[in-house]
């Protein structure tokens, strides 16, 4: 808001006014006070928006925990849930100590940040605590993805090591490249844009989902499939998760949290595009929530009918995975595409996931949660999708300060955005391969990666985590309940 | 906010000021800038409020899924959860394509809307994306209610058909009548109010809950009770749900989501009643949350003691249903009644539900989730309750622009509101009967509605959805766990 | 915001302006309109913030329900979940009728409030409905804590009585002491601060967690351990909960809700520390969320490795309890300590919890959810921690209007805050002992407290609550049927 200048106003009043200067400075004093409270208000509004978005993103960790728990066999439930709790816990410490610094420690070079270790000199005019919290919730999501791929057969120590490494170093560096204003491929790095465009990975189809998925891919590849996943004939045998209820619970919680993940990535909601108009960033935020919803819904329906034709079942766990695939795909472009494009995004994502799963089975790749296929495959599709369907208007609104920047190929925006996004896919694959690959391989060589066959058969809960996760009947006569229940039934909840 | 007029101000300064016009326009320029940023702020605040309310309402879908899953037998869990996931997914697409247009496509006639198909020309000064998202979350809630009534015995295809029809046409039309500014019975249709009053169904006891409940009623009536629900002697046999934990989880999630459902229906929170005062719409929003809470709490306690006397048990699932009945009842009047009235509302709602259940048993009506009784019965009571207890002050604050409009009968507001509300109940019953009744009957005739007796005995999960929802023990020796557990117990979590 | 005075402005314009008064009043009229809308905006923003925080705190009740359900044996699941639902329901009515009045009914004496019964004359300039909702969510949390300690062996009637009493009277009085501006030990009672400092229990390590924990302690002590918890040799036998998934679900939901519990306790987010700057209460709110997170994370990791060494297992339920212990501890000081201090807080909290559990086992105290150890023990540590690490800057920002007030001992703030906090611990223990102790003892004497041994063996769900919570297999088909069919259809399953 333009500031009020006493001198200028005094001139207007001129000499005739008894005390023009005083009048002018008096009036302008009021105006300064007003704009100060307006700035206070906008800080409060944006912080409220960002904090509650961060809480939603955090709830995705609960979603991952339930999804993973339901998708593994009962004998490994404690193990997988512990890993999910620790993703959040270790993530919190490591991201606080240096993860955030590596990711957003500008001013810095294009490769890695170097300020704000341990939140030193935060809050600053650039970053407030709420921003750290929001980014932390993103970081642990990436680790949560990976833990799914290597579930049911990985030593707990190995898990602790890769998780800290991923959250504390691998992921932060990637997010620095694409999200920090200094990042070499960031769309915010306006004075030096990659291909004059930069990468538009708005909420992290690549930065979060591909990173997590590919990390999982290496882990799962190196330790190999679970015992019994492929029979002697090499035919795939489904090792069904132990609770579809937990899978659905987890999926819905992830859906819920995604409303913090995608629309929340605007960070600010009080940002007019043309001040005083009904249309501003608040509308873009709402549009992002809508595109997210539509992509997921379409992917779910496509999977439903697709799998019905292929497998003959109406399968709820597949529908849940399809839904999540749609979300993972729309994440990159959610803010810069039209709602109708989101429908296309979801439709293709569903088939990408189905294809990846077929491929995984063919190459005998075992991923208990389909995490690599889902987050890796659909994430990659999402990056390409954005480069094809990003609209000019939205790109310039969401990434301002550089009119006429490239947008989606199919929208007549030329191929430079697509080029940048292909580069993104390549460098993410390269970087994760160069860091997580050797890590998992080293752990493998050191016999720290995979558990023993006996442990795997017995289940890690019994051998490592102090017991089975469920005790539905006391040790004494298991039939007792059944009997008593039948007796009291008529007076039950009717 | 009154705008600043340079001419007028210039006159005040008069000729003596060196440049009165310049001074005046300068000052007014500042003021215009200020009111512009104030309008930006209010858009941002209201959008934040509406979006997060929409997220809460969405979380009710998770609540429905868990509530339904826990209330059916284990062998049908996958089926019911799939329907809940698809309520959200199909609902998303259909409501995007035409549902929202039918409901809010004004300017239009009083019966059905006709703009904004596929969100065309949204955002407009009237509707932003966030409003669509919020209304979508409402639409899928209605479908979620119905799926409970026809659980455990309905063909999946039949479910897909009615769900799309309900979310895409039946529900939107009803919401147009009572919520769109063009609706023939809407309280916002100020120049042509039904009985000079219009229907005050603030958050949808009728529009959402009765519609969903009555649709379920027809479905359940036409396909008849589950096998074994009534024995040869005609005595009711409780077919207990398989997991009370899921029921409680779902209930609490619905409670959580209801804070988006009822207070969120204000759509705007930054709306002063007298500007500059501490009392404004933000207080009304808080009051709505309080009335909602009190109604539910009272209903829960009433049910607790009521069922204790009737059945001799302290039954948690009944308490949960009673709680939800209280919420369904207060939904219509939550914003226009005093907190003490909410207590009355909840108390009666609990008895209404108990009565409806007794009646349902007498007429051998089987509703696995008591959805028709709960949402239909308590919803209808809520509509009447509003017509009795709506206070003058609150009605005029929440529905402004028409002072002296009728309010609650017991509050001295005359009977016209009651008359309008009785009309509402009748037309909703009529409309749903005229649309969903024939649909279900047609499906029934086409043998598409009910599954075969064999499928029903075996459970739909095994026959249609690829397997049982739970696998707590591997195929090999089931006693293993028990034994090993006992062995390691002493070192367990103590 | 300073108001605009027409007279003053008119003088400035002076006689020459054709109509100085009109001009001045015109301009000032615009300004008052502006500040009016600014005040509207701030009410709306703060209400939005407070309401959604209240919703988050409410979700902790769901967290408690799932945590309790998972931590008890399957045969008592319905019972414990019912108690959790009723904590919220009964709490809602009693807190509406008089709980809120006792807690915040100022003007009043320092001991108990006396206005706003049944929300009479709310909203007032001081309190809006959203504030009541937020405080209600806190009140039911306290009751939720207690129900964990006495789980699996308490009569339902006894539960109903103590729950109403705790939510309606015991807890509100304590919250009045430390949170109401009239409270004798409140940090907001600026003209009469205890030791010139008052107690800084920002979000209630003492007011909520210690109260709930100690109430549970008395209940559990008086009715004694569950049958089989300690064998004939007196060795402790773990009575494992029936579902670790529910435990983890509950823990994460509590974590989620704690973001409403701690940062939400600011009540207002639109409060500049110096207007126009990027640093204001919104930053403090964010910092509070960060300290909360770090304390919990550190406690979880400490517990993980600590228990690994002690018990040889990587135990998820213990990690969950450690995590919650860290949260309970940071709750008091979350808004006035640096993030690095939160790490210390969490680290110590984990060991406090482990120690309390060892002690509980030694004295044969049985608490199915470790509620007394966790909320009582870690809560007490949190109170002391705050008195040691509260920083001057943050204390003066969060509790304004009294510069130079005492802060953390280790931060050079002197011992007066610590003294006040030790007083707090003592009075809370005293008050809860004086109220809940006799109540539980009376119920015990009246044979209303503990269920019969038969009921306890059979499980309360079957004897009192209409049946077992889970039915995974129908009565008709033998349990192997599923397994068989499953194996048959597996290849086409979700692959």
C-alpha cells in the first residue's frame, strides 16, 4: 500500500491553512497506523492458514501409519507402525538441526543451503517458525513413503539409518534445488531460471513423492522380495495386508491431509492478484483444493473399473491406491491447471499405477505398499502432466514477477517447461540413486539390511518388538466369548 | 464501508487551500487503498474459514466409513468401505459436472439451477471454488447416510447407480429449493418468502439428513431385511457389527466433522452485525458450535440412561447413535437457538431415535446403521424444533435484510415458520419418494438390487471384493502366536 | 490504534479553510470507519484461530478413546470407550452449567469464579462462545486422563460420579487459580502476583495433566491392581493391550490435537508485539508448535533407545507413551522456552516416565495406561522445567504489562518463578487429594468402586455392556473357512 507523504500533502494545503504541516503529518500519522495494523492482520491470517495447513500435513503421517499397518501382515504391524512414529520423531530432530538449513538456508549456492542450523536466527523476515513446521511435515512424508516399500523384511537399525539420512540430507537437498529461491532449478529463482522457465513442482510430485518412491525402489530391489511373494513357478502370490479397515482409514486420512499438502503450499492466502477484487490467491487456493479432489476422484473411479475388468473384483484396497496415485500425480501441477485438466491427470495416473504394478510383478519386484510404483510412477507422470497442461494465466499468478514465462505445451506455452521437467525427473532419479543406492547397498553388504529368514517367518513383532500387535482372546478358552455372545445377543444393540 | 468523495472534501477545504482538489483526492486515494486491502483481508479470512470447514466436513466421510465398517459384520466390511470411498469419488465428479449447477446455478427458477456446469465461470463474485468444495462435502454426506441403510445385502452396481443419481440430481435439487437464493422455499429468497418466512434449515437437518435417511428407507424397505435379522418367530435378532472400536472412531470423527458442518454453514466469519463491536458473526459461529455440542451431549446421556432402563446394558454403540441423532436434530436450528434450547433438542432427539427403532423393529424394518431412523427421524424432529425455538434476535442476525420475519412458535414468533417447516418435511418426503422410490423399485424388478442368498451368507467380501477384510493369523499354525506371546510377555510393555 | 480527533485536526486547518470542522470531521469519520473494520477483522481472525484450535483439542478426546481402547484387553474395550464418549458428553453439560462459571466467572475471589453459569451473559467483551468451547475441550481432556488409570476394574456408576465431579468442580477450580485473571496464583493477576511472579503454566502441565494424573493415582491406588497384574511371587505380569494399532492411532491423534492444545492456548493470534513488524504473536504461536514437536520427538527417541537397553525390544507402545510424556512436560512452558530447551525437556521427560514406571512396579501400583506416571510425573517435571528454562524475552511477550517479571532460574531469572511453581505442584497435589481422594475412598467403602472378581475375569463388556466388542467370525461357519476361501482367491487379490 502506497505510503502517505506529509510533505506532499502539506504542499496541497498550502500556506493558507493555519498549520498545513501539522495537519498533513497528523493525517499521515493515522494512515501509517492503519497500514501497520493491516500488515499485522495479514501476518496473523497467513500464519493461521499456514499453521493449520501444517497440522493437516502432519495428519498424513497418521494416515501413512494406518495405511502401512493395514497393508502388512499382522505379524509385522508393530514394526511398521514404529517406523512411522519414528519417521516423525527422528525427522523432527534432524530437520530441526540441519535439514531445514540445507533446504532453505539462503542466501546460498544453487545446490545446498547453509543457514538456519538449529533454527538459528529464525524468525527472520523471510521465514517464520510456522514455515519450518510446514516443511518438517513435508520431510517426514517423504520418509514415510519409503518405509512402505521395504516393509516386513528390513532390520530396524537399517531403517533408523536410512530414515535419518533421507530426512536430514537427501530430501532437503532436492527441496533446495526446486523450492528455495536460490535453487538452480527453482521457479522462484527469477534472475536465473532453468531454460528461462524453472521447474514448476508446486507441492512436490517430484521433490517429495518421487524422492520417497525411488528411495524405496532401491531399498526393495537390493533386499529382494519377501519370502513367499513369488512361488517356485515364479507366479506372484498376493501377501494380503491384515486389515482393510486400517487401509481405508489411512487413505481417507491421507486425503484429508492432502488438503494441507497442496493448497497449503501457497504458504500465504492473503495475497491479492489485483487488490480489492474478489479474485485473489484465496481463489487459487480453493481451485487447488478442487483440482486435487477431482484428480483423486477420477483416479479412484478409473481404478475401480479398470481392476474390475482385469481382476474381476471390486477391490477397495486397489481403489485406495488408485486414489492416492491420483493425488501424487496432481501434486506438482495442482495450482496451475484447470479443474478439467485434473480429471485427465487422475485418469492417466490410474493407468500408470496399474501399468507399474504389472511391470513390478513381471520383474519380480516386491513392494508391500506399491510405494515405488505409486509415488515414483504417478509422481513422474504428474511432473510431465504439469509441463503439458499448465495454463498461462495461473502460472503467471502463482509465479509472479516474470510475465510471459513458459507454460504448458498443450496450452501453447512451448516446450521449455517440459524440458525443465524432464531434467527434473532425471536429476531426482540420479541424485537419489547416487545417495540412497550406495547406502542401501552398503547396509546390505554389512548384513544390516535384511532380517533373517526365521525372523521373517515368525514376524518381526514377536522377535524384535516384544510381541504380537493384537490379543483378541485371553489365553484361556477362546470359544468362551463366542458362546457368551450368542447368549446375550438378543439384548444387544438393536 | 462508505467511500471517500474527493469533491465533497474539496468543498470543505474551499478555495483558500492552495490545491484543495489535489489534497482531497490525495487523501481519498489513501482511503481507497485502505478499503481495498480491507476487502482483500476479508476475502482471505472468509476463504480460510470456509476451506478448513470444508476439510472438516470431508473428514465426516471418513467418519461414515469407519462407523459403517464397524456396524456391519466382518464379512461385508470391504463392501461397505468401498461404497463410502466411492461416495466421495463419484460424488466429486458428478457434483463437479452438474450437481453444483443444479443446486446453486442462479439466476434460475425456484426449482432447479442452470449455471456453473463443470464449474464454468467460477469463481464469480457470488461463488468461489471454496464454496463448491464445501457444498461437495455436503453432497457426499447425504450419499454416505443412505449407504448405511442398505448395507450388507445390496448389489454393488445398484449402489453405484443410486449413489450417482442421489449426489448428482436428487440432493442438489432439494438444496436448491432451501439454500439457493432462488429457491422457492429458501429463507434467502427475501422478495418472495414462503409464508413470508421461508424455511430455516441452516445446515441441513432436512436438506441433507432427511434426504439421505428417506432414500435409505426406500432402499431398505424394497429389498427387505437381511437374512437372519428376524427369526422364524418374527423376533428381532441383533446382527452385531464386528468392531465397536471402529464405531466409536467413526462417531468421534463425525462429531469432529460436525464442527465444520454446522458452524461452517455461515460460510463467512468476518461479518459484523454492528461494525466495531465485539459481537458479530464470529460470536454466532461460536454459539453454533456450542449448541451443536450441547445437543449431542444431551442426546448421548439421555440415550445412555434410556437404554440402560430399557435393555439393562450401558451400550456404547447405542450411545454413539444417540449422540449422532442429537447432532442430526440440531443441524437445522443450530445457528438460531439458545444453548439451553439445544439441550431440549438433544433430549427429545434421543427419545425420537429410540422410538423410531422400536417402531422399525415392530414393522420388521432392517437398517444396519439405523440411518433412516437416525437421520430421517431425528432430522424431521430438528426441523420442527427449529420452528418452535428459533429466537427473534438470532433469526434476524443470521438471515438479515428482512426485519420482523417470523421466528419460533414458543418464542412468540407465530406459527408461520412452523407451517413452512411442515411443508418442508412433506415436500422432502414427497420428492425423495418420487425419485428414489421408483429407482430402487426398478432396480429391484431388474434383479439388480439385492444379492443372492448364497452371497449374503458367505459375505460380499469373499464373493465380490477379492477376500475377507481381516487376516490376523497366517495360514500356518494359529496357536503359535499365543504360545510365543505368553513366553515373551514379562518383558512386554510394562 | 490512536483515534482521530476532529477538533485537533480542525485547528490545524485553521480559519482559512472554508469549512475546517467539516473537513476534519469528514476525514476522521473515514478513519473511525477504517479502525472499526480493522477491529472486526481481528475478531474474525482470532475467533477462527481459537475455534479451529478448539476442534483440534476436541480431537484429542478421540485420541484418548483409541489409546485407551487399544491399551486395555479386548474384553473391556466397550467399557473404556464408553467412558471416553461420556467424558465428552457429561463434560459438555456440566461444564456448560457451572464448570466454566467456577473457572472463569470473574470478577470473583482468587479461589473460585461465580459468573456465567449456563453461559449467562456470554458473549461478553471478555469471553465469547468460542472461548467456552476451547475450555470445555480442555476440561474433558483432564477427565479422559483419569479414566485410563482406573480402567478394566471400575464400576461404571463410580466412573459417572467421579467424571462429573472432576469436570464440573475439581478441575475448574484449579484452572481458576492459575488461568483466570482473578486466580490467586495466576500469571495474569498482575496487581497481585504470587511471589511477584505468578505461575507460568501456559497450557496446563499442572492444571490439566497433573490434575488428571493424580486423580487417577488415587482411584487406582484405592481399588488396587487388576487381577493377575502381579503374580503370587509379586512379579509384575504385563497385561498387554489388545491392539497396538489403536494405540498408535490414538497417539498420533493426540499429537495432532496437541497442536490445538499448546499453540491454541494463546487464544489470540492477531496480537502484534510491536505493530507493523513481521515478528508478533503469530511467530510465538509457531514457536510454540515447534517446541511442542521437538519435546515429543526427543522423548520418543530417548524412550526408544532407553527401553531397547532395558527391555531388549524396540517397543512401539512404550515409544508412544514416551512421546506423550514429552508433550505433557512441554505443555507448561511451550510458549516461553527456546526450541533447544524443548529438546532437554523431552529428554528428561522420557527418563522421568521410565523411572515412574519402575517405581510403580516396585510399589505394585497398576495403571493400565500409565496415566498417573505419564501425566502426573511428566507434568510435574514440565512445571519445574518451565521454572528453569523460561527466557526473559518470551515471558515478557507472552505475559505483557509487567516488565522485569521473574523468569527461568537457569536463564538468570532468579528463583521466584521456581518457588511459585513448587507451590503449584504442592497445591495441586493437595487439592486433588482433598477432593478426589475422599470421593474414591467413599465409593470404595460403599462398594461402588470396584467390580466383582467374576465380572473382572469375564470382562465388563460381556457383563455390563451387552457383549464383546469384536466379532470377526460368524457363529455358523467354523473359523477355518475364511482362511481356506482366502487362500483360494488369493492370486487375484490386490497384487
